[in-house]
C-alpha cells in the first residue's frame, strides 16, 4: 500500500536524462518514455537520493510553497502513474 512512509526505488531497466527543467525516463523493458516537468524532476532527484516519500513531501512543500494536502495528492498521482509504467518499485 502506498503511503508517505513508503520508499521507492528505480529499477535497473529504467534510464533517465535531464535537459534543463525536464527529465525524460525510459523503461527499457517496454520502450515507454515518460517526461517530468520541473517539480517532477525535483521529485525524481529526491527519490534517487533514497528519500522516503514523507521526506520528499516535506522538501517539496518547502521548496515550492504548496499546500500539504495538494502536494500529497499530486505525489500519489505521480507515483501511481510511475508504478503503473514500471518506472519505480515500492520497497
């Protein structure tokens, strides 16, 4: 079950590249691309550092001055899409 205490990892078959404020992800097992905007790119950076979703949420809330409830909703939506596309895995 996905909660703020969840931790996600990036599977070895996912590659990524950042260009300016965007990050492009590629699931090499399905050849599916995914593009992240500036906020999504910051999220990606934070999970690649091994942060829990709770820590990611706290950091993003401070950096982007967004309401906690809206941020959590947006994070869960993004993570759900990433899970569905095999771009991250829960541990």
